């Protein structure tokens, strides 16, 4: 499991990737539960960006088959090490990046100087250079980065964990398919 290794990478670079953390069978179950949830989602929980580039759906964190994503032992162990605090789930959502989406502006998910907070992305599809994989600027969470952005290319079933104060944003989706993920973030309780 090695949470220490992932926590160290997040401290250094601002993000870490546990490739194929979810096996194929589990990934297929999550994809089915995700589709089931989207089919019954309340319209008020669905937000499509003005540009039409992406759609977000706020998820019920207790929905059967999806709750395991924010209670995953590796994710929880890493979050506890990074945050040095009890965890509170701040948000839990589905995100679909549509074909033709433009790159997202690099941003952070919290106020500058906020205590450490951890975000996570479960890749339901492969994250590639063609379909809008998220990019991170290593070290920017410490204010010391002179690095260019690094693409978080990862196969489906991977878990991307990141300090919510690292600069990041999705890249252009030049493919002809949606790129799906389930995302969340922890705050100190």
C-alpha cells in the first residue's frame, strides 16, 4: 500500500498517482454504479460549464458502490499523513470532460495559505494527452516551483491524489470521447 511514499511525493511535488489502484472488476462495478447514479441524479445537482466543456454532478457520498472511493484505505492513510488532522469530506462529484473541451486555466482549490487539504481523482477512463488529463505544476503548492506543468497521464482505475494548493487544471480534450472521473476533496474536520 505504501502511503508514506505517496505522502512524500505529495509533499515534494504536490501530487502522486497510484496507477491501477482499482482492479478491472472493481472498476467495471464503479462504472456501472456511476452510470446508475447519473441516470437518477437530481437536475439541481448537475452543472455544465458555460463553455459546455465539462459537466459536474454532485454525488451522494453514501451511494452504494461509490462510497468506497472516498473511504479507500490508501486514500485515507495518505490524506491523514498529508493533512495531520481528522478528515472531513468537503466535496464528492462526477466530472465528465467533453470532446473539444479547451484547457482549463491553472488554479488552486483553496485559499492561499490555507491548512493542507487533499484532493483526489479516480480515473474512470484512461487519462491521456489527447483526452484532457489533468496537469500539475510540481512544487507550486510550496511557492517554489520553476517547473513546467506535468501531465498526470494514468490508466483507468488509477487514483490521483494532490495537495489542493498545487496549481492544476485539465488539458484540452482533442479526442472524440468523454473523459470521466470521480473527484473529491478533504478538509480538516
